C-alpha cells in the first residue's frame, strides 16, 4: 500500500497519454506503409521495367506526372474518408445514392484482378530466389497470406509485416540502383523535358500507384484505427503526403536501377510468355546476386500487395452488410485470397502482361471514384461535420480528375490490348 501511495499522482494519466501517442503514430505508419506497399507491388516493378525499356530516360516524366497526380488524389481521398468517418462506399452512397454499390463492385473486381497478378508476382519472386515453379511459389505465398489473416492478432500482424517488408524493398533497390550506374543527368533533364509523352504509360502507372483499391487502402486503415475527425486532419494529411513521397522515391530509384541497364545496351525481353523484365535488369546489373535480390524485393512487394489488395477490397463489402464483424471480414479476406489463387493457377495470360494490365485497369477505375468524392466534398459538407473543405484542394482535385478521365479515354484501347481484347 505504501509503494502505491508513493507513485506520483497523474503518473497513470501520463502513461496513458504516451500510449495514445504511440498508438496514433503506429496507426499512421501502418497506413503509410499499407498504401505504399500496395502501390509498390509486382505490377509497379514490372510496369517500371517494361516502360523504362520502352521509353528510356523519357519515362522519368511519366513518373513525375504520376507522383503529382497521386499527391492530389490521395490527399483528397484520405481527408474526406477520415472527416466523414465513413468508408469510401458509404461516402459515395451518401453523396449520390447507389453509387457506393457501383464503387464497391469496381474496387472488388479490380482488386481481384490485381491480386491474381500479385500472387503471380510472388511466384516469380520465389522462382528467382529458389528456382521454384511460379505456380508452386504463388500457392505457397497465398497460403502464407491466408495464415496472417487467420492469426488471432491479424491487424497487428498485417501492420508489422508490411512495415518490415517495405523498408527491406527500399534498401535493396537503392543498392541495385547504385550498382547499375544510371545516367542520372539525362534522367533529371527528361523528368521535366521528355523526348516523348505516352498517356497509356502514365494512366497505367497512376493506376498502379493510386488506382482501384490502392486509393482507399491507407484511408480505410486509419478509419479502422480510429484516426478520424478534424482533430486528426493535420496528421492524416501528412501521412497521405508521406505515403506518396515514399512511393515516388521507390519508383524513381527503381527506374534509375533499370535505366542504368537499358542505357548500357542490354536488351530486355518484355513480350514473351516467360518475360520477367525486372529480373533481367537486376541480373544484368549485379549478376546472380542481383537476381536473388530481385527475387526478395519482388516477393516482398507481391506478398504485401496480396495482403493490401485483399484487406482493402473486402473492406468495401460493409456497404452490403453494415454489421459484419471483424472476424467475418477476416474470413471473407481468406476466401478472397483463395479465389485469387485458384484464378491464377487456371489463367494462361503471361504473368508480366497481367501485371501491367491490372495497373491500367485500376487507372480506368480511378476517375469514377474520384469524381464521386469530389462531388461529396463540394456539395455535402454536412457529411464532414460542417467542415469547410479547402477550395484550392478541391480545385486541384477537379483538374486531376478531368485529366484522369482524358487519359483513360485515350489509353483504354491500349490497356485492354495487353490481354489481346
């Protein structure tokens, strides 16, 4: 009793405050890395290798354009979701009745296609590291992902694994970029003044970074962790910008790593059934060690994207069943991954082509959801507790939305042509 009396008054309150701060910081870091690792998936890596091979240093402009578009899209979506305290599909239904169901279907279908490619990516990664058949590697990785969602502390397991894998990807890619010796000066020049501009390329990489489910992954994670309301708005905005900055940095570093190989005259296969452009580039840059590093990076990128795509896509089913429990959502996520795996095992499209296609598909989905959200911010301030949404941010959102519609119109045929449709 005397020991208890000696404890200074207020110690418990201070400890609780420290715990709250740590919890909020953990939630923000988890949201940043969930968004970033969802964006830095196998499709991201394959797209970057494919388009760097095609466009050379001019692809740097596409990266810059995608980062600027991503900043505006992500900042608007994250702020609106956390201000309204509602999932994206519920925001859409409240703004335009029925649109939330359409958005949910598009995101879930797009997420399923993305996850087929993601599981294929895990197979390609394990093939590069261990020589496993990609189908077997994909099956093993899908079972691993299912195990995470079946664990008793699934949320914590998802957060910790994704942060670890994200940091690992960045460090290893920096090493390969250094070894490949890219023409940095030319890349920086063409970031601003490119030799050519390809709308299909920009639409595809935007789709692979913030298209489809990726747009809402971090925002829904913050919602689940209680980071909502005007009091959290500054932290949410910083997290959204940081997530895009991490993604942009990783994309540019990866681009430089592959550009160094392409500029040296190495011919990279991007069209055959067995094509794995990024693996060829990494092997050319650093030999067998580079191939093994590629495998680790690619597997980490793919497995975190499997988790992110499944988690975010299933978070949209609440629009159909509002009272669904967390356990039921985890079980639905397991089923989603299993369906993705079966589809991957049966599909005949080359994995590299599928990974590029799904980025483009999500790029076509992006302007639909963004249009609905901008309408909600413009006309339904009541959904945000009376918060007066910044008109400058809304204006930027409208400009970007118009641009994504135009790019989608110009590039739809090219994107579906990747599957021979």
